[in-house]
C-alpha cells in the first residue's frame, strides 16, 4: 500500500494527460461483468460520482485470479489508461491487481435495483450505491456551501448546546437526559420534583435541544450576525415521511434586523445555496433526475430566477377562500395553512415561491415580535413550489414587559429563562432570525420523498440502529 495512487476524479478531470500512462487506483468493485474472452470491472473510490472501468482479457488473466474477484471487494489496480469504447470516457487496461479486502458472494448489494426500504435496513452499506453516493455528496456540498455563505458575509459560527434546560418551542416534545433510575420517577416527581432532580447529573430537568435559537440570540447581542448549524431533537411519535427524532437545523440570528431584511437574507441565502449545488453537483443531479423523474434543476433554477412574493397571512387566507378550490381542510383566518394550501399558493396562484408573514399570534412561539394589532406577530414562512414550507423565522420580541407577559400567558417558566429575559434589559436591539431544516432542503434538492433517505442514519420511532 506504499504506492502512490491516483484518485478517479483526477483521471477524469485530465483524461488526455493520463492516456498512455501507467497509474494505480484503489477502490471498491461495484460490478464485475465476465465474458468469454474479457472481463470488465466497474471501480469507484468515492472521489467523484463516476466509476472507472477496468478491462482485462483471458490472456492477461491466465491463472483466472481476476475472474474470482467479487462485487463489493476492495482492490488496488495498476494498468495503462486508454481511450474507452465511448470516446468521452477512459478506462484502465489492467496489468496487476492486489486484493485488499475480499467480499463474499452473498454481499447484500448485488448489481440490481434494490428498494429504498431494503437499503434503509442496510444503512451501513447504502452509501456504496450510486443513489446514495449522489444524495450524500449533495448533502456534503450543501453543508459546505451553507458554511461558506455565512463566512463570506462575516457571520460568526456558534456551537450551541445539545443538552439544555429549556424547551424553546414550548411544545414539550423533548427527550429527557438523565442519569437517574427513572423507575417510578413520574409518581415521585408529582410529590417532590425539585428534590429529585437535585440528585441528577445537572441538578435540574434537562433534555436534548429542539433548537439552538435562544442561545444564538445571546451571541447576536455580542457579535451582530451569527449562525448555528447542528443536530436538534424532537420526541414526536410520528412515522410520516417528513419527520424524524434527530435532524439538522440551520439557524442564523441577526442584530439590527427587522422582518423585511430577514426576508431579504432568506431569499439570498436560498438562491445562493441552490446555485452552488447546481454548479458543483451536475452529475449527481443528472442521475437523480433519472431516478426520481423530477425536473430538479429546472425547478431550482426557477426559484433562483424568481422574485419571491411577499404576502400577509390574512391576505393568503383570503386568496385561498376565494379560490373556488375544493380543499380537504378549509382555510381559516387565525389558523395554520396545510400542504394543499401551500401547493395552491406557490404552484397555481403565484407560480413562484411565497413569503407569508404577520402570522396569528396564537399559533406561533412566545419569542416572536408582537405586532401593534394585538393579533399577529412578526413571523414569516417561506413556501417553495414542489416543497411547501422550507424556512420559518421571525423578528424577535425585544420589549421586556411584552415578552414577560407572553411567557406568563403561555405558562412558560420565567425562572429557567431569566437569562433570555435579561437580554432584553442589557443593551437589546431589534434582531431577527430564521430556521431551516437541512433535511427538508435536501429532500427538495434531491427529489427523495422520505426524509430517512437524506440523512446517513435515521432516528425515528422504533429505529435507533447503527
């Protein structure tokens, strides 16, 4: 293994320079086709989406050793680069192969079409398939593009805690973190919860974080523009195609930012990230378009070229009510919108992405800025054709008395969040932020229908393998 090896990506990026030269490559066998007088090995090394074809003849394989190589095996191969049968491709005429890691004949990923359900059961092997090599390379490019976007604009990257004592969303769908013997603890907790939790690791009730937003706000009041990008957790016992217990969130927070500027940033952010994915993942998107039968690049380009509509929630409901459409769920003032409503607004009425802002106060979180009408808050959701809601954000409530009253109204502990309230006393300013579920973006970009297929190892009810 001391030989200098060439990455397959390097071979394809400078094909002419390598033709006629001896090279050594390492990788895994995706497929091995054996013919009477020849053999063809499809080799990939993960450096790019393309595979390299290795060619040998029965004459060069006199001892028959090459023909015994199995699908899935890891090899080191040396040979001469030559023009392939298709002029735009190259292949390797084998001179020597070293078996680095053999693979049995019952290897689960044989060269045939496997169901997505089967591949989820083989999650430790599915990154070797072309489908998931495309999905997870796009995930990597998207993540790097997100970090680059914020870095280029002077945002500070903040690592917010994964274990927290607050439920920022107030929904109660949290995973408890404890070292206690919890047998019968609920019954005991009714009597003396504070005393019980004093014995626990942190001395107070703690859970896995559902968001990093509140902590990010503290840094926005020191650095101006910040963001956090990491895993979050929600204990929703849901088995839908769009929910998981562990997922990743992108959450920027900006000082001196009102709702209008927030929408400007969201629009620029989305268009920039989509543009980077289209630029860097052409082969992966081509493959996924063939797999999903969806015009992925066309719809992303349409978003990039669009002027995103901005409309108040009340006006959106009015449009839905006057549409003449027969909705399964009747749109109502003061209520949330359903998927079918989002689809109508983006794909039938506006034919463009839509910002819906000024949402009813009663269906939004406690930290959102309360508008003068007393009924709505400065919240905004971004809806995208073919995906529905992609981002949600708000201007934050910075008036101490208003925030305190809202927390008391909703029964949210002001003691455990006294630090959050105090931010409003110690040199506060208008600030806003949004959250985007990373996997939701990836579902839209890749066309994958199930959120379990855009994260390496999914965490859902009854599933915590690997």
